[in-house]
C-alpha cells in the first residue's frame, strides 16, 4: 500500500465531496428518512462503486494517454461546464 497516494486520494475526494450535489442529496434523503444507517450505507456504497468505476476507467485510459494530458482534458472540461452553467443560470429561464 502506498500511503502517500492513499492520503492524497482521501484528502482530495473528501474535500471535493463536501457540499456537492451528492452530499446535499444524501442530506435530503436522510432528513426524510427514519433509517439513517440505510441512507449512510446506500450513499457509501454508491460512492465506492462510482470510485471503483473511475479507477478501472483510469487504469484503461492511463495506458493510452499520459496523465498530464488527462489533467488538461479534465481542467478544460470543468472550465467549459462552469461557463455553461453560469450562462444557463443567467440567460436561460
């Protein structure tokens, strides 16, 4: 186990997930449910499964594209999505 990669991944994902749509959806479901354990286990399993798919896809894509290019593609994609959501928020009713 590479502890440096583990901690980097943990810290990155933990802070990225704070206040995002997934956490807000989980908060809403939890507030309407009497069974908090089921909500926790469901959301934890869903995040684990999504992370599993991301790791598997990253493994395959990483064999064909260099990490630097993947970071650039991710950055440009987030920038374009950000502009789209800003535009949609201001100009589309």
